[in-house]
C-alpha cells in the first residue's frame, strides 16, 4: 500500500509512525545497510513493513515486490517471507507489529 499524500500529508517518519500507531501497531525504526538479506522466515505476529528511504525487496507466497519510500506491506503472522536491500542506498524502515 503506497503512501497517500492527499490523505496522510507529506511523507515523514513521524507521519508514517503515527499512521501505523493509529492502526494499532507498535512501531520500531530500523536501518539496513546495502547487502542486508533476511532469508525466508515467519513471525508470530501480524506486521507491516514501511519504507522511508532506499529500496527493499520483499518476497512472499504471492511473489516479490520492491518497496520504496512511502510503500508499506502487510505481512500476516505465520506467512513465510524474505527481505533484501536493493542497490547501494541504506534502507530506513518502520517495522510495525500488532501483538
């Protein structure tokens, strides 16, 4: 789901964090260096990965998508997925989990 500037205002870390928190998620900021790769894994919680900077390739059962600034992807609990930084830019992301 892409960021909607008309509905959500200008993209910023504070604005994305607030949106995710209003949806009932606990939010943590992460920075991933180029070359970072997370092999296929699952989580015991529903989560959303939101990207603030860089390009993050996410793979799930439905296929692969590249998230860029403003993109968010829901990852339901128990769903096998992988993630990888694409290119030479650092990825700054918000990891939102619903406990």
